[in-house]
């Protein structure tokens, strides 16, 4: 009669979730170790090579468009003479 001891019986059943956890950890570590540094390198912007500061022209452009939009709204809501 081939009867497996209790510690052998539970080994195959309990090992599957542990293997899945280890596989998931390996995939997460692969992303952190290999993919993330490459992505960070691609999206990195070196501020030393920019000829002008970006914040001030962007602020001026956005403020100008906002002012024009507000003036247009005031002009469209004003009463008109027929």
C-alpha cells in the first residue's frame, strides 16, 4: 500500500501559491531593475541645455490666452445696439 506521509501530501498543494508569489516578485524585480531605469533615462530632461527658462514664457502664454478669453466673454455678453 502506497500511502504518502502527511508532509508529502501537502507539499504539492501548498507549493503552487508560493510559486506564483515568487514569479510575481521576480517580474516586479525585473521591472524595477531593468525597465524602470531605461524609462527614467528616456524621460529625463536636462535643464542645463535649455537656452531659456521654460516657466516664465509658459506662464506668459497661458496668461495671455486667459486674458483674451475673458475679454471675448465680456465682449459677447455686452448689450448690442440694433
